[in-house]
C-alpha cells in the first residue's frame, strides 16, 4: 500500500505548483535578458551590486508585506510608515552623528510599535486589516506632517546615511558591495530561516485556515500580530536604508505599499493568505525594480511607464491565475 | 485587454479631434504653437509664444518700488482703480489655499501668516481654508467663504482652468478678489499677483545648463509630475532653450518628487550614456538627490539647476558645483495681503502685479545661504524682517 | 418602520446615521462657541457639494464591495470621464448629450475590463483594479499636461451650480442614484444575486446564480457611477482635469465611506443607504474642521481614527449577534 | 397518469478526470419518476462528483446526460435547474445574512414587471414550508438566526422551490438528529408520490434500505452494480462497496479491568450552552456521548477543549484542578480534540500532509528533541495510521476525506494526549477508513488514553462505547451502560416526549 513513507516527488513538480517561485524566476530571467541585450555592462558585478543595493529597501518591504499577506491580511500602512520614519529620524538626529545609533534603535521600536497597533486592532477589534492599515496610513501621514509643520526638519547624519548610501569597498570578485545589500542578504536569510521555522509554518497555516490553526492551539491573533510587527520592522529597516540612500523627504515612502503588495503578488503569493514563499515575494520586488531600470534603459516615456507596469502586472497575474485555477 | 485597448483607442481618437481649440478669454491656450520643438519633441499645448516672449522680456526689466522689498515691487505695472472697494478697517481677510502639502507652500504660508501678524492692527480676522490639493474642495471652500462676510478674498488656485468658475462666482458676489501663484482664466479678480513665471524659471535654468556644457552634450531633464500647469510652462521654456542651443536632451523623466526614484533614474542614465553633461530640473525638490547620484557613481556633477532650497544651496557651496538656482520666490505670499489691504484702502494696485523673480548665482550664493535655517527652507522668502523670524520658519 | 423593513437585509438604521447626527450636533456646538455658524447656507451648500462628488463614486463602490470585490481604479475613471466629457462638449451645449453618453460609455468599458479581469482571468480584485488604474494613469499622464476641454455652459449652470434652496442639484442626483441603487439591490434579481455572490460565491453559484455575469455587471455599474461623478466634476470645474480623481483620493475615500456606512468589506452585508451616511459623515467632518480652521493634517489623523473606530464598532456588533 | 416509459434521468458512460486522475469512468445510471435511487460507495468512489455532474456543477469528460429523454449539456447549475434538477447539498448552501425567503428563491426570484415580487416570495416560501410540515418558521427571519435543523428545512424548501422533477439529496441527514430524520422520511415519501425522482446519496445504510427502490454501488469511480433494494441486504452491499464482509465492524470493547482510574472529572460545569454538567472519564475507556444535534454534545467537547470554556463549575485532570481557558491550555493539559467540521476547522487545505500533521505540535510545544526528530516521529505516525498520499509534501486538499481525517489524527497522536475528544470522527468517511478509525480509537483507549466520542450514528455509538451519556438541552440527561439499545438512547435524547424541537444554536 502506498503510504506517506514514499517521498518520491521530483523537485521540478514541487516548484511549478501554485505558489512556487518558478514563474517569477522565468519573468526575472526574461527581463535580465532584455536588459543584457540593451545594456550589457549592467550585468557586470559593480553595477549589478549597486542595483541590488538600491533595490534593497523595496525588497525588504516586500518581505515584510509577505508575512502579513501570507497570514491572510494586508498592510497598506508601510509606505506612510517609511515616510514617517525618515522624517522622524531627520528631526531627531538633526545632523548630530552621536545620535545615529539611538535613533536607529528608536526607529526599529517605532516600526514594531506601529505594527503592533495594526496587528492588535486587526485581531482584537476585528477590523479588516485593509481598513486598519488604511486608517493607520492616514494617521501616520497626518501626524508626521502635523509634527513637522509640513516640511521635514533637521537632517540625517552621514553615519546614518552610510547604511543606504555607502559600500564596502574592495571586496574580492565583486568589487563594491553596498551596505544595503549586506543588510538585505542578512535580513533575507533571516526571513527564509523564519519561514522554515515552526513560526513560519504556523503563519502560513493561519493564513490558510485560521479556524483549524486556532483549534490546533495556535494563538491566531498573536501570530498575525507578530506578522504585522515584522512588517513594521521591515519598514523600519527599509526606512533606514531608504533615508540613507536618498535623504529626507515627504515622498520617501509614497506609494511603496502598493509597490510591495504588487511585488508580493507577482512573486506568486496568494492575497488572502496560505500560499507562497518569502523568496518569491522578494524576487517579485526585484523583478519590479528591474522593470523600472529596464524602462530607463529603453527610454520608455516617463508618462507611459505606469501603463507598461500595469500591463505587465495584469498579464503576469492573469496568466498565473488562469493557469493555476485547477477546478 | 482588447476591449481596454479599444476603449483607449476611442479616447485617443477623441482627444485628437477635440482638443484643437480651447475656451476663450485670456486662457493660456489659443496661442500659436509655432515653437514646435525639434530635438525635444512636440511643444506642449501650454506653450504660448506671446507669454513666453513677455516673460523673457520681464527678466531684464527694472522693477518699480522699494529695492529692499521685492515683494512690493512691480514689473511694468498697469495700475487699476480700486476706489469702489474702499472700506473702513480693520478688515476680515479670507484665504482659500490650494494646499499645504509641500515645503514651498509651507514656507509661503508661514510668510503670509507673518505678514498678517505684521499688519495686525489693520486685520481683524484672517480666515484660512486648505483645499488639500483638491479642485472640488477648493470650489466648495470658496463658496463657503462667500457666506462668511469676508472683506476681501485671496485665492491661490489649485488648477488654473478648473477654479475659474468658482473665482468668477466670488467676483460676482462683489468682494475684491486677489489671485496669486497660479492664475485663473478670467479677468474678474482685482489683481493677479505672481512673479515672472514658469517660462522665466525654465529658461534661466536651461540657458545656464546649455551654456556651461559642451555643444551637443547630453542633458537629462528631471520633472516632478506631468499635468501641473506651473511645471509644464517651465519645461516648455526649457525645451525652447535646449533646441536653440542644439543640445541633446537624452531623457525627460518624472520623479514624483521622490529622491530615491530620482537617484535610480540618474544612475540608470549614467549607466546608459556613460556621461551626462547637464541636468535640468523643473523644481528643486530632488536637486540634492540628483547631485548625490553623480557623487555616488563617482562622476563629476555636471552643470545643474536647482531652486532656492537651502539643502541645494549648501551642497552647491560645499561641493563647488556649477549651478544656478532660478527661483519662484515664496515672498509672493506676502504680496496678496498687502494688495488686499491696499485695495480696501482704495489705493491703486498693479494688475497683473508682476513680482521680480531673482536668480541665485555663484556671485550672490553666499547672500542667500543661511546655515541656521532648516534644509528645506526657501531662501527667497523675504521673511527676515517679519515678526517671529527665524523661529516661525524653523 | 414599514419602509425600513424593506431594507435588503432587514437591518436597523446603520449606526452611521447616529454618528452623523452626533457629529453634526457636537460640531454645531463647537463651531458656535468658536463664533461661527455651521449651518449657514454657504456652508451647507459646500458640504453637500463635497458629499455629492464623493457620494456618486461611493454608491458605485458599494455595489462592488457588496459583491465581495473592490475597485481601486475609480479615481482614474473619474479623471478620464471629466476629460472625455469636457473635450467632447468643447464648450458647446449642442454636444452635451453625446458627450455624457460617451463619457459613460468609456467608463463602462473600463468597468467591463475590471469585471472580466476579476471573473474570467481570476485576478484578485485588488490587483486587477490597481493594474487597470495604472494603465489609465499612463494614458492620462502621457496625453494630458493639464486641464483640457470645456464643459458645456448649460451643464455647468445646471448640474454644476444649480440648487434648490440649500440643496445642490448634484446632491439631488446623488439621492436619486442612491434610491435607484437601493431599489436595484432590494427589488431586482441582480441585487439579490449580487448580495448572494458577496455573501458566499459558492452558494450563489450552486443556486444557479451566474456569478461572473453579476460581478461584471457590478463592476460596470461601479465604473458608470465613477463616470457620472466625473461628469459632475467636469460641470463643477468647467473643464476636464486629468488629476482630479487622484487628487481627491476618490479611490480610498470611497472605500472608507462604504465601510463607515456599515457595508462589510468582505461583501454580502450592508447597503447603499449606509454609504450615503458615511459620505455625509466624512463631508461633515470636513465642514466642521473647515469652520474651525483646523490643520488639514490633524483632520487626516481624525479621519483615520474615525474609519478604524467605525469599523471596529460594526465588528463588535456583528460579534455580539453571535452564531455566525 | 401512468409513468411514461422514458426515465427522468439517464446517464450513459459518464467519465471525469481531475488533474489527470480518473474520478469517474463509464458510469451508467437512470432514475424513473417517483423512484428513490440510492447511490452508495466509499468516500472517493465518485459519488459527489457524479452528483455535481448531474446538477451542472461539473461538466463530464465523457458520456451523456439525458433528462426525460432529451440530451443535456449543462454549462452550470442554472441549466440543470432549468431542466428540473434540484440538489440538496451535504453542506448548507445558505446565506446567513439573508432571509429564509431570499435564500429559498435565490437564483430564481419571482419577478413581476421586471421587479422582484417580495410578497410572492414570502407567500411561496410559506407554502413550501407548510408543504413539508414546517409552519413555525417565518419567511422573513434571517437564516443566520436559525438552528441547524431549521436550516436543513430551508435547504429542502429551497430545492423544492424550483419545481424539480428530479431531486438529488447528498447526505441529507448528516446534520439531522434522529427524530428529524423521521420528518425527512415522510418528506421523501411525499415527494415520491408527486412523481418526483430522487437520487439519494448516503453513508447511512439504514436510511438507504428504508427509503430506496434501487441502489447503485460505486467503487473507485466505476459502477459496481445496481440492484433493487428488495433483493439485497446490508452485508451484500458492504461487500460490494469495500469488498469484504460486514463482520468485524467494531473492535472489541474494553475488558472489565481495562478502565483505569478516573482521569477527568467535571462537576457542576456550565456555560452559555451547557448547564450543570457532571462527568467522569476514566483512562482506558471510550465514553460515548449521544443526543440530538444542538443538545450540547459538541458544546461539551468544545468546553473541555477550551474553545468555548466553562464559565462555572470545576474540572480536574488526574486529580488536579485545571482551568481550560483555551485550546492551548487544554493541549498543555494533555487534551486533544478532533472536530466534526473537518474541512472548516480540521485541516489547513493548501499545506502539505506533513505540515498539517505537525501543526499542533509546532504551535504549542517547542521541539525539545529537535525538529528533525519530531518530523521523523510524525512521519512514522502518518505511516502507522496508513495515510494514502502521493507523498507527505502533497497538499492535503487533494486527499480523500478519510485520509484527511487520518492526518488530523496523526496530528493529535503526536502530542501523546491523555484525553481524546472525538466529535463525529467518522462523519462523511468511507466504510474502509471508518473501521480503521474505529480500530485506532479502541487501540488508544487500550493504551491508556481516556476517550470521549460524540456520534450521531447510533450503531457506531453503541458499537464503540464502553459507557454512553446522553445529552439534552445542554444537560446530561442520563447514562447508559454498554449494551444499551438504540431505543434507550433515543428515549433519553428526546426526554420521552417525542418531537421536542428545542434547538440550541451551535
């Protein structure tokens, strides 16, 4: 009798099944080829490294968003959170290098706190997360403008900006490796480990069927709240890198929430939860970033970009959705 | 998908057939588009040759009025009679503001508030309503203000064409209306206060950038958003300058005012073209990010224009950039209050009230660079003599 | 009570009206203390105009949300509709009807695309309508560098500025649309089927409801409402405006109004009457804060809190009802 | 009027595959007007798929469907409804937020001058309900407020509202208590008299024999046989279904010295649905819990597992007082709970078999001996309960109900529970898997676990239990020893007054 003792599944079949990373890898490969054709030196280590470095914040946000989405919720507040963090950092640091580390710590706490509030309101007050985080979005934007009188004040220290702007020089083979990329690699590794851990598996189970999870002893509300906290933390790290990369501005995080959600979905993660991998989500973000670079290289008219972006997202998601609808 | 394309095609067809003319009455459209560009593509329909010529002429004109108070100066003024609005004070001034959503408007509004405070004895009440960047709300706001017994109405329209009906309604209500920053497509306000304008701004930057680089060099134009009238006129003037100088505009990109996006764009253009010989921007918000992108890529910063924001001025000075900062001075926020009070006194005012639009150059850079002010402060605020300086602007 | 008992799900008046009454009462008092007057003619007219614009969109949004879907593309549809209408009219009254027809047709086309993506291609509504929104954004950005066209004077005078006492014509239009939608929800098969699809798509399907057709219809109607809002805005603004929809945040605000009005975001519960309550509540907050000249950013914070709190209250109520 | 020679429904050579797996293969079947045709078979035999094909939910890959001699190609449930085919689903297909009338008429609302005629809807609903003997139910009530049995009535009215000529009943009694089943019997007879043909799918062979005229047995997607009910018996039928004798249906009960000390005591416990519950559960015994749907049986299990905890009274476990506030505390105390709603609360459908089996352990108990060791242990358990799957990384939703249940069992066994609460452990599970689960339950008791088992299936309850408590109206109505009869249980459950219709919402 065939029992589960048999573990004879080919790895290929594993990956093509819905939620796998193969489709996004294919899309990424196509874009890479297109970039390579137009701009061969883009694929040289130095420029590739700097591309990865500058994409790091968005990829981190996608990873954070993944935790929330796979557990069956949404986080629309991350963009405004990034903006708030950057503005807060500038005002608190006020160009004083000595305050860099305390402020970094404070930002992480602040990010976690916002995530905690999102999570608790969603799980304990049973407000759909779409609404909770939409409300949080409005609150954060309003509050940060209010607090800074409509114009960011102070400034970021060079030490703070180092994380997002500078690189570790003279690395063998690769040359310059941006600190942002190092941070990304570390966080990505942590995210992958987390998703393989008991917590990660439980998180996906919660997104798949919260009732079952609850009756199996999972504290669903806690798990989901932790997902929101992780998203807030990811937003904090992203804000630190982004603030470093580009400096203070109210535009720092604008629209990033939709970007992150799009990236996650592009990476094969199901909205509504229960399916998809964090690697897919991060690859989705990388693909989007590559798409933007590609449009720069091909000189797609600035105004037409959103059309191209919209078309590609719709096409990719529609193709994968119709393919996986195996009913 | 096909249906969508069909729908889009229908709309395109429609817009091609329908947008040939525009409404009459002094609006920006209706002028010739003779300056159809060559290197930078077709000229925007915002471009009006006559206005362009007039603005460029104003750049060299000598203003009348006190030299140390540019916000009270006028360029080539045509005075209008206002005696019918004469009224005993103190007055209730009402202000319908398009938005407060960027540092320029913030600095401007603080300057205006300070001006109101400075004129405290003559103003009994100052009502301010923020339309949050929404045309629809501003129309409702203006209507709302009409019911509040204002003595004069100041409007900073969110969009030129769309606010026209509301402003007309306000004029009909019989109170003096002062419009500033963006105009409206009607002559009914008592005066329209603004600096020389977008053509002047765009021209000064583009001319500088194209003169300081080698002929035929590559220029990257960085714009904030499409479809904002003030910014469109800046770009259309820059286009004329670039085409005249025969430089190669390799890209016109929209940054959404997002420094991160700006850096990525500059980065990719550097990679694509190897070098960029000049950068032109329609607003200074992301100038520093553009400069950083060159620095981070290890390339020299080419001739560039920014605006009078202090962070840019500081980088300019510290790094010794080849730069220029045309301005759209925030001191113009003082003028409407002054104008309104003069109107209520029955004094003549200029209409349009054209303010000078100084340019910050290498020569006068130090005069404007005040390290004590916040990085996003606008140097050209004309606010140093106002009550509460500098604390109010910090 | 007889009229109320006809409400689709036989629910009591949504709590939003209680909140609205309270807000207005408190607001009136505070404004009075501040030395102002909340209910003067000009303010009321302004309030109702703001409500009309948002309301027209929100009524359509209610339909898709009731059906368990969502439309994030409405802001762009509004902008597109203002442009189509204003450019076709081109300042003449003669082209009024064709222009309105064309604007609505284009909007309906977008709705159809949304609907087909959601049903045929099984794209999550969030992503589908976000993507369609991006398509439209690109079209608008690359073809328009500012307001274009001119609305027919007749339309400006009627829909744009005409009013009956303190009530603008546009608000009456909203009331009429609300009534029609309410009627459609409670008295047509489409309405019954829509609520069923939102409540449980599988149940609806097995009961013989053609889910896809119902959802596509809802999306088309939603876009039509957005198109109508666009025509109204064109009549207010006197021309087409490529950014009016996004600047007005009509996408997120319409969703907020719908959920404040007691419609469940997941679909299947709620109604259009509550949505109008939600719209009026948001508009009243606007009006009160305008009178008090409170910072717009503070208002935004309040708005965020109100949205969350309102939905939390509904969630609590649903929980207390128990059983399901 | 004499029956026409043409059958109401004729299926010829129906075939259907999902993802390359053949689910149905060349199935023939016909139903005459006024006939009750039962379809039986193990889970995964293809009954549900066949019913979905007849009712338009799926399109067949091969074969033809004829209704009253006319060939049909249904594109959806709507087409099937038009052809006069109605279906009563196993799971309720009702919208809790809508009224009874709206639910009954969903998909075919009466229309007058283009508008839904609400009055006609209400009246017709009232008539329909009256025709099946239900007069108390108001047409305007929200379905979400109704109890389970009343919802079943609505479900039946909904099917009848279509003037169906052929009615499919897929496990119609699954959620019904016994006296309600009687009502259903009467209803079926009445429908028969009206000349309506019925396709009756059920696991309960008693019902099949009571009601049907003919029986078709499906096995592995093929038709094994079709026999007249009068010409067959239970043993034959079971042999056809599983290919073995009925004999060892239930494992032996506990011997006299097997039940050990009292493990769990409940004293004067209650909550919103339970009152003054006193209960002792011994190690090594299987305690059966009987009663009508809504009598508090499930509420008892859910209170013991901390899902809806007791608000009054005391519970002790192995002599120590415990407070079972949440599933976690219950699990920590050594209690496990197999829910009756496997799809809704038993599995995480899109996760792998292994992840499903590891779920509870991961959630509550850190892996002390390492993750690898725990996974190995769970794999062994999966093999021990004989889960049939393509691999332990297959998504569980592709498994049959019985195999899903075995995975759920493995999940709990991995925790070495001292007390096991089973709520309808074999509902909707094929005969083969059923007896495997029965064996397992007994083995667990023999190994020293205390087992509490809720079942609506009286033979199962009587066959498995060492003792039986019967619940009524949230209280324990009485206790019966092993060897009690079905009549004893029913008498306690209904409190000697037949047709007591008190319902407590689940």
